């Protein structure tokens, strides 16, 4: 069986989401309204068209969705902190420590979220958010090229002028810095992330092998599929595998040192309107049927256990959790990294003359 196309899958959404688990459905929600910040692009469109309408019908409420990306959504919470207008916000895990430190979000009432019982602990963020869609970051390459077994090989002469590198302004650039520190130090990612300041000579040593930098992951994946470069690093699987699923000659590689988690998350805005309805919506996002449908559409792994997928989907997602472990899925210490990232970005800009 082949993967359903995104268009066909959206058309079937009313069927696939027809019978979700209802959280305390009753008169308490009738007529209430919440505003949420969701992603842009195809993932956001799926939430807007296929998850929100069913939730509104089940609870007799209204959900207003505003699209954005992580930094913009954090900015919206900061701008409205004194008088919050959003109730739920979708952000990446990188921003959760900042939001928590600034008092923009509150700890989740997991007792009121039955679907959270199946949440993998690594995606619970100490109770301050949950994962929603999990990608894996690694190398992407044309299928005509044999991928390196280790990241260290990328520094060899065989790759001179053949690599595309993610822009310093994109989050996966942090993953690259951790890789460079690991190559230099010989230490695992968990230790190497604290050695980045002393590893920029390793970063600069890769410069002869870099063809160009890229901002747009899907575009870079398309260029590699067309043979314009051999390998791209680093990027999230959700931007690469949709091309592979359509038959393009591109795939991901996860060298021996490991891979990185690209985690789309949801958080509860502190003081946001109709908190009870917001919590119900966050619970809905974790329910098995919603997660299954969303994962099959976006080619991302669910953060909850116990969902059965067909092989056509499993070939593109790191699921179940044993697959995440087998790929060495690593989630960086964003508390440490966020305080240093601006300085690192400037240093990378200097090396690559961005």
C-alpha cells in the first residue's frame, strides 16, 4: 500500500477523525471561545481544516487559529503577557525554557488530560508542554550517493564543494555545531554540546566542502533530489521525506554518532482565556486517532505510545520509541544553548560570510 497523498488524506479526514475520544463533553464548553497559535504551512492547514472543526463540533465552542512560527508565536505571548489573548500556543521545544522563565506559560494539569497518560516522558518537558509532532534531524542525500557512516567523514576531501549547510539562523544549525564539537572532541552529543565554544576551528575546517548555505529546507531537499548537491546537513525529516514519498531520489541518513529530535510542541498560555477549554484542546491533540491521522499526513512521529501504523508510514517516521533510541535521537540542553546561541550565530556568520 502506498502513502495517501496529502490531498486525498485531507478529503478523508472527516472519516478518520469521526470518532475521537471526548474529554468531559458537556454544557460547560458551549459558546466558549479560545484563540490558539498554530504553525503555518501544510501542518497548520491540517490542524485548521481537520482537527479544529471536529473539536468545535464536539464541544460546541469556537477555536480561532492564527498561523506563525516559533519565534513569532513566542513574541505574541510576550506582547500580550499583561492581558493574554491566546490560550494555547504551538512552538518548538527550543523555546519552552524561555517561555517558562519569562512566565508566559503554566504547568499542565495532566490530571485533566487523560490522553497524556500515553505521552512519552521525553516529550513531557517537566510538565510545561507536550510534544505534538516529532521529526528526526540528520543528513539528507541523493539516493545515488552512498551516505557517510560517520559525520567525521564529511570533513574529508571527497566532499569538497559537494555539501549544502543549513543557515546559521535556522535551529538545525545548532545540531551542526554539536556535530562539529563531537567530531573534534570525540565525545557523544550529550557532552559535546557543552564544548561548542571551543570547536569553531572544526566548523571552519568544513568550509572548503560547503557548496552553499540554505534557509529553506524543502527547497534544499528538492535541489539535492535533482542532483545539484550530494548531501545536505542538517535538516528535519519532515522536510525531506515528503519528496521521498512521492518517488524523488532522496532520503535521510543518520550516522553512527546519532541524530537529533526536531520537536513541535504545544504549551498552555498563562492566564489565557477559557483555560478549561484550552486544556481540552491540548488533550485532543494527544488523542490516538488525531495523532495517527496527523502523523500519516505530516510524516512525523507521535509523542504518544501505542499507535499502530502501516509499513508505508513506518518507513518514514521514528516510531515506536525503540526506533528513536536505535537512531540515537538526542534532544539538546536548550537551557544552556539558548543563552549562547546569538554569539554562536555571529561566529558562524563570520566564518561563512552570511
